[in-house]
């Protein structure tokens, strides 16, 4: 088997999903992939770099799942839905997003792919990037609660997690509509 970055990331995500983020180590990956550590280091130089590539895979799956939208508000709502779903498919993903540095691909390709469509609807680049950051923060915090084994049952006993997530997203978007004032609205 030829060692590739995508194979390393695939195996790392499998370890994370079955055993948790702390079980993902470069030594463990080299063992499973039956390669030496130096062979792995040609593709990833550190665990932090590996986590950045894992994040890119998760974000790509969220973007790939997006449906076409007719306005920036719907785009943000769809992004929040697909981003949450992508994170929930991977154990400890919210934790990983909070501790790892994003890859160059995430910084310069994936994050702009979320906010640049807003610009086509008349939202300035600064406001589009801010809207993406605000919504990403909501999603990460929410998923962090959902992935916390002690907290999830408490929250689920108080309210329906899916319904309240959707409501929270709509509230954030309504706040962004107010804040952005001059940007086109859903009904325009």
C-alpha cells in the first residue's frame, strides 16, 4: 500500500471515531499503517498538522452536503445544519476544532468558501467573514455540548436538541440581519 496524506487522515479519523481524539497519535498511526515514523513525517510533521488536515476533511464534507440557497440567510442556515451534521459524525470533533490549528486549505479555501457566497448577495467581506465566525462559534459550542457525555442527557431532558439548535441558528441570523442593516433580506 502506498502511503498518502488522505490515507493517513482516513485512518486517524477512524481511530478518533472509535476511541476518541486522545487515541490519535502519530506513533499509533504508523503502527496501523505499517510504516515507519519517518515515512509518516513526509506527509505530516506533527499531530497538530494532522488534526488540521482532519478538520479540512470534516469541513469539506459539510460543504459538499450544502444545498443551493436563494439568499444569504438561507445559506448561513444551511451551512450551520451541514456543519453540525458533519461534526456530529465524528467523535470529539468539537474538541479537535478548538485545540488544533487549521490547515492552509481550511484557512484559504474552505472558510472563504463559506463566507464568499454571502458577498455575492451584497454582504461586505468583513461582515460575511464575521457572520461565518459567529455561526461557526454557535455550531462548535452546540456540538461541544452534544458531544459531552455528562451534559448531553441533561440538555436533552430540558429541550429537543435539534429544534433548539435550529431556533438558535435562526435567532443568530435574525441578529445578523439587524446588524447588517443594508444587506438584502430574505423577503427582498
